[in-house]
């Protein structure tokens, strides 16, 4: 594929998909020509917009709900389903017809991932799809969008890098590659998402990254997205007089992310409504969860907002417009997320193994302990010896250390768009380091929490041609299906 013009990165995310590219013919060394592809999608019936994010939602409308012209895409197709922004909006009102978190189901070993099981709580009259098919639909949409824009450089003929969580097991990786092959992307590379985030940091620094790290640094990458919590450790070493990055550890697969937080907030609001005498049906809780996601994002990103209205879909004739209205406050979000997901704990803390029924959706094996900080403590504790035999790291960590001491941290994932959650994580991590006499971590700046993974994946496609810095270790496997 020596005549390939573009390296293309695809972030097939739990919450949204992103498509990025590097022009291989116009890039040289640290001077990289890259961009985010906007993705045409329905945003209202019959209305198409080009957006940088394609929400990872698939909506299965009632036959009488949308006319064929309401579902027309720019390339002329009128599929019986809806993908993207409109799918997310329609699903907020009718959640029993919405496929969400397909990526979480794709890595669930306890179900048949090729079976039509989604939406899980859909009634019999709603056609279901498999986690594999939903993933195929998202990838197909991205491929067609690219091909329509560049018919002379179809996506199947470019260097495609598709990202997966570092903790994905071999079966989940194979299914991801299978979904891509089924829509014509038979030749691709899978890259771990935390590594893609670090590649983006290198790309964004445009050659200046070497001034931000030094030999002996341990970079902790915390990737907290919609579905998974991914931890990776990257060591900065020296080889032939040049800095080199080596992945030394990756965490266990933890199904813990924004989805869990939205569900926890929905349970908190449901309890508040119950105290006011209103009981919600299970299907209403699904709709409330989507409303809480929007409210959470607004409250965490804008300090001037104290409360956000939340609409709960209802069939009740006594309710105006068939809906129930409540609100989510800044205090409720802070209390639920800080205490439940980001509590201040000691470095010796470990995740509890008791069941947490309130935070478990039917079928999905969410983490039994929702506290991300306890999972992080366990990861660093397990990796205390990860660098002892690494050249240049001998003697850097005291024998009395109870966990591996990172010196720098890179955050990734939409969860951290809420700065309070990022600051709390830094507070806890630096507290652990202080108790063992270690300096605080340096925050690596320049992260683009929504777009970093796709952009880093595209940059990795460029790096694979020997034209940039490469992280050693980890999985970057080529697939020929």
C-alpha cells in the first residue's frame, strides 16, 4: 500500500465515534498535516448537519414514526434505523427503541455478541440488533461519509487505525476487527486507546514534547470514557541518545465510566421523585438516565449553572405534554460523583467486591465498586515493581514504596471535561505521593478529551511509516480479514 495517501484514525467509542486523518504526502517529521473529519448525520427529521462527533446511538423507530424522507442521508440512503445525534435525541424520549453502549456489550463475555439482544428491555414488537451489528452500523456510516467526500481515496484503501480499550480481551478485539471487515475495512491496525491519547499529546506538542518529559519519568494515562476505565503506565527511557517511550503496564478491564455515573444520577433523581410521591417505571429510568447525562455535562462544564431541568418521559394523561419535569442540581451531581466515584481514599484502599445493584444494568457486568480512585490505587499497588528491572530505573523507587510512583499524568475521556473530577483525581493521587515522600505529578497539558484518541490513532498510522516517535510495548496488531 505504498500509494496510500492518508492515515486514518477511528475512535469507535461507547459514547461517540470520531474520524481523524493525516495527509501522508504533505507531512514530514514533526510537521504533520492532520484534521478531524466532520460527519454528516441526521440532527432532526429530514435535517442533516456535519458534526465532529457521531454519537454512538442507534434508534429503531416505529414504522409510523418517521417518513422515508425524514431518514434520508446525504448519500441517498433511507435506512430503517437512525444513527447519531437524532438517534440520541429520539431515544431520550423513547428509550426502549434505543441501542446504547454497544461497545460495552461487545466486550461482555457472558452474552452472545452476535445475537440480536439490543435494546435489552425492548418489547417484542421492537426489532433488536446484536452488539456486533450495531458496531458495524457505526463503522459503515463513517466509511460511507469518508468515501462520499473522497471517492478517489476510499477508506478501505487507506492506512486505517481503529482504537480499542487497552483492557479489551482477544475476543473483543477480534470482534471489533470483524465488524470493520464486514463493512469493507479488511486491512487495519488495532491500537490501545491510552496509547492513542499519548500519541495525540506528542502530536499536539509539535516536537516540544521532549521538553516536558525526561528520562526516568513514569507517565500515568487515565482514560475514563463512557464505558470503561483504562489505566496505562508509560516509561520514558533513553536509547542511542534519544528519548524513548515504553509501555510497562496496563490495567484490568473495568466497566466503569460515564454510563455508570449517568445511571447513578438517575437513581438519585428517582429517589428524590419517590420522596415526592412519584414512582417511575423501568423504561422511564432509561429516559431519565439520558436526561441526567446532558445535565451532568452542563453542570460540570459551566460553573455558573446551579441546576438543569430534566424531563422524564411519561404515558400519564394527567401530565402536561405527557412528561414529568424535575431538575438536577450542582450539589446533587457533586455529591453523587465525588462520594461515589471519586472519593478521597488512601493508597492502600482496594475496590470492594460486594454487589452494587443500583449501579448495575441488566446484563452488563459493571464494576461492583464504582470508586475510580480505589481502582486506581489497586492498579498502582500491583505495579509497584513494574520498572525495577527497566534500564535506567534501577533504584529510583524506594524499597519501602507501597505503589508505583508516577511522575506525570495524562487524562483522557469525556468524563474529565468536568474539571472538578480531574482536580479531585489529582488531589487524591498527589496525596498518596506525599505520604511516601514523593513529589506531586506533573499534568501533561494539551489533551483534547473528545478528539485525542482518533487524532492520536491517525498520527500512529503516520508513525508506523518510520516518521515519528513510537511507543514500544503494548498491542498494535494488524488485521487482515
